C-alpha cells in the first residue's frame, strides 16, 4: 500500500503497473498483491479506506474538543473540521503527505458529484456526518438545493487546495502552510455563508 502511494505520487496512477508496485514493496512476485487485494482496484480501495479511517478518527478528536466548549460551534469552527484533520495528519506523517500528493485531486476532477463520491467512501464516517448536520444547522439561509451545490463546491475546493499544497516544497510545514490552512478555512466560510443571488435563485427556480 505504501509502495503504491509512493509510485502514484511520483508518476500518477495511470503510469504505474502492478509489477512496479510489487518491486518497490520488496516482494518477489505479483501473486503477493493478488493474494491480499485481488487486483490494482482492490489495492486502491484498501488505501482509500485506511486513509479515510485515519481522517475520521482525527476529525472525531477535533470535533469532541470543539463540542466540549460549545454545543453550537461557529461556521468557522465547522469549516476547520472539514480540512484540519487531513492537514495535521499530512503535517505529522510523511506517508500521509504522500497519499494526498497521490490522490488529493480526485474529488476535484471526479466525473460524478463530489458529494456522491464522498458518500460512496463512507461519507466521512460518524464524525463527518455529525459535522454535516451541524453545518446545515448554521446555514439556515440556504435552501437544501442551494446547500448541496455549495457543499459540492466546498469539497472540490478542499480537494484541489490540499493537492496543490501537497505539491509544494515544504508541504504542510512552516509559516506558509499555516497561512494556507487559515486562508482555506476563510474561503470555505465565505463560500458557504454568502447569500444566494437573485441570478442563482432564478436559474434554480426555473431549470
């Protein structure tokens, strides 16, 4: 799994082979991968599941700390919960950084709704679902259809931004990365809190 992340971060998933992964992993033959994961798709699914569980656990820790101080977190605190778990995992773990570099852009370029893609991968687990409930509560000015469109844009923004950060020389470390994450949270707050324009409302009311 770590060998696949390394190779994909360096060359992209479309440019690697099972043979290369097995070699970098120090295995003698391809049957080792097939035994554990059946095929490349099974390997990638296992990687995503493991990394998603890490992010869910970290978000649960952060959410618990937030709720200890207030049962009604602010929009900015909730936006932070969308991105800080991944950010701090990447800061503390070079292999998690490599995972973001390999796969961080996937939601931004997905052929399907990014929310559907997230849901298909577990929806962020219990902590992600609870954060979503709290987010909906602090955005009463948005109708459900407007809220879903904003959240899709937010997921794509987070995906593209984290991927871009992962490509930087000192990714997730130092003052510039601190500035990056705070600016990203600000952008999410602005995206979600902005009023719905008359132009947008007219288009959504008259498809």
